[in-house]
């Protein structure tokens, strides 16, 4: 595989095209050594996902942008903590993004004015092709696997992840026992893990 | 008490603990090797939920400038120094251990699949898991290439092929609605000296939520020159009976 060069932002047209041409983990490792050029490449490679996830969780576009900015500064500062043997750069960065977004949404909003249901029916509307092919297939695969969960497992997982509710809040929204919700979250994720074939070296 | 804490692993991976419980759990994690393995996998799984979100289409250019400008004047956290000796060992060992762990994971999956089959439990899930594992392999492969075709009707077909994995993932969007008693069927087309061979790759199962979408895994794609979709009587036909709705040629 070609080693990562810093991509230009419009480096995504052309068809057919190889997806994921940039090795994000390599860029993150170089970022840990203080390489600002690698960091810029990393930013370009993942900003649309970071901002997309932040927007999904916090809803407010300008707050989402603040979250994205804070996440990238945190990535820069703590890049040395990333261990490529333990997982991908994408996972590492999306995990930071989710935590930050959830913190913000909990600070900003009380549980009562957040929507109770997350609607999967529409699905993402992608307008460019090759760069987002992976994301679309990822989406379709995740959705397919979510369907293998029980309703309570699925609702608990989605309300927590996409809305930032604590399990106690999820329990009161679903009128279920907190202890049950807690175990359903675990069971649901385990089922999702097996369906998606996730394994960590 | 520690058993009680361990049941929080799912909520932890989903960031669904309040601050107090979050800290308690991380303390527990520091002393529990087995929990850490489970946490790593569930955190990875949760990140897949994040990666499945619609990427932002319009990223403000000012954000890039602001981030890069801030980074230029922000010092990085300094790593904890690891003695050279152990560092060298670890670096050398990491890929070897990684490969061994990957092999173990594969074995673990086959064992799990076998157990499920023995129990006759939920065969669909087993098939789904196998397919998903292959789909994941295709998407994770270094040599994958995406081909894309959109018709003026809006129908959109994407094929992601990996020669290494010898499989392709075909996905369709905006399929026209089917009349009662009809199905969509996928075909593999191979060109040989004596003309082209068309074989069925199966009937498309439209997505339950949105009937206009479908995803299919095509194993053994070596020698497949094109894929096509036709409309057929429900359940499919042995040979295509109509013109392809869409056909996509895969470069050799």
C-alpha cells in the first residue's frame, strides 16, 4: 500500500478509486513525533467523520464544530498515547470525539428536551462517491447488524450512543429497570461485536 | 462488588455512565486484565457505530485554519519514557503478537460459529456473522477498489472488490419498487472463449427498513467480469429473463 502522503482536500474524485488511500494510523504515529504536516493530513482524512459524529450527537452545528476543534487539539496533544497495535487511528479518534460530544450534550441539555427515538429509516444521503463508499457500506452493515439485536438492546444502545443518554436516563425513557438496561447494553454490544466481526489484536 | 462493576462494561463503552461511575469503572479496569480485553472490543464496536454516521459534507474551511493555527502553538504531552531494552523487545514482538492474536481471533470465531451451529441457535445470525466477517475483510483489505454506477433513474450500484479476499460487496440504492410476486436477482457474468456465462448470485433481500436498498456479498469473484441485476419472478430464475436493470463491468 502506498504510504500516506498529505492529501489535498479535493483528492477524492475519480472513479474507480481506491478508498482509504491514506493510512491514518501512520499519520497519527507521525503526529506523535510532532510532525505538523502529518497532522494536517490526518485532519483532512478524518474531519468529515469527526464533524459528522459530533453533529449527530450534539445536533447544534456550531457546538459540533467546537467539539471537532477540541478533539483535534486533544489528538495533537495526546497522540503519543495511541498504540497502533491496539486498534485503528479511526477508532481512537472517534472514541475521543464521542466522549467529548457526550460531555457537551450533557452539559448543554437536560434529558427531557432530547428526542427519545432515533430514526434509522432515512439513512445518510451521500453525494460524493468513492471517499464515502466505505462509510456507506459501514452504515449499511452496522444497520443490518443492529437488526439482529432485541428491541430493548437496540434502543438502549442507540439512545446511549447517538443521543448521549446515561443508562439511567435510558432506563427512565424506556420505563425499564436500570439494571436491565445496563445488561442489555452489554449484551447488545457483544452481539453487535460478533455480527460485525470486531476483534482487537 | 467487582462483579457488579463489570456489568457496566457496555454502558462504559457507550459513554453512558455518569462521571462518578465512569471513574469507579476506570479504577476497576486498571486492576482487571480480563475486563480490559472485553472493554477494548466493545469500545471498538461502539466506534463502528460512530463510523456509520453520515460524514459531514460541508466542513468549514475556517475550522481547518483554526485547528492548524492552534496546534502550531500548542505543546504536545510528553510520553512516559520506556527503557530502551523493553521498548526494543516490544517493537519486535508487536507484529508477531498481532499476527498470533489475529489467528486466535479467527479460531475463536470459528469455534463460536461451530458452537452456535451445534446448538441450532439462530442460524441466520451465524450466516450473517460469516458474511459480515467477509464484508469486513473486503472493507479492511489494502487492495480494495470501489466501482460505482448511477443511472438517470437514480438507481445506484457500488461494487467494492478485493482480489486479496477474493470477494466483493455490492450495494444498491434507490431500487424501483417491485410489483407483487417479483424479485431482484443478481448475476455474475464471466467472459470466456465460447462467449459469456451468466450465473445467478442469488436473489436480493431488500433492506427491511428501506425497501429501496440492498447489500450483497459476492464471494469468489476471480474471473467475474461484470455483475448485473434483473427483475425476475419471486424467488429468482435459473437464467435471466429480462434486460438488466443495471450492469457494472469490473476491470480485469
